[in-house]
C-alpha cells in the first residue's frame, strides 16, 4: 500500500488509489487551505521568471 506525507502537517497517508484521499496530497481540508493561504500571503512563490518559450501557446 503506497504512502505519502501530508504536505501541510507531515502526517503519513496510506492509500490504494489517489481517489481514496479527497484532499490529496493533503490529509485534510484544513491543511489544504493553510497551504493555499501560504501562497496568497506570498510565503510560497515561484522565484524563477517564465521564459518566452514557456509563455507561447
């Protein structure tokens, strides 16, 4: 049975299929929302600027 650690709190999650965990890769809605808040507060960000090649459709 595969396992991962919650990206929010580090709790180990065991699953047979990703659909077993509705908030994957988080253990709960709370951890999911806390991560989202970190992005909104710019505590997490992507520092590397996008290149022209990446922006082309």
